[in-house]
C-alpha cells in the first residue's frame, strides 16, 4: 500500500479499478502480459512497471518473478525515478 501512497487497505479498496494505478503504457503492457499468460505462454522473469501514486508521483518498479505463479519481488530504486 505504501508504494502507492495509501495509508491502509480501506483506502485502496475505495480506489477505482486497478488500471488507474498504472500509467497508460504500463497498463497496455499488463494487458499483453495477461493475454500471454491466458494462452499458456511462460511469464517474463522481470518486468518494468510504471505506476502513479495517490499523490500523483510517478514511480518506476522492477518486478521479478519467483518460483511460483504468485511470487513476485518488487523494487523501486530511486535512480529510476
């Protein structure tokens, strides 16, 4: 939650759909990745995602996939911001 600038889960739940967390380009990339997964294609080992925090600040995230389908490690180095 903190990475998005929210203080608690209730604030996040009140937020509009997940696409509003992404920049338009990152959301389009997400949709492409989702379609590939639905077709059974392997998931990428790392993905760069740009998000928009509640305060409007743009953050650049690096997501690394783990061993399972639900395991991800997230980093947001300041050098990318």
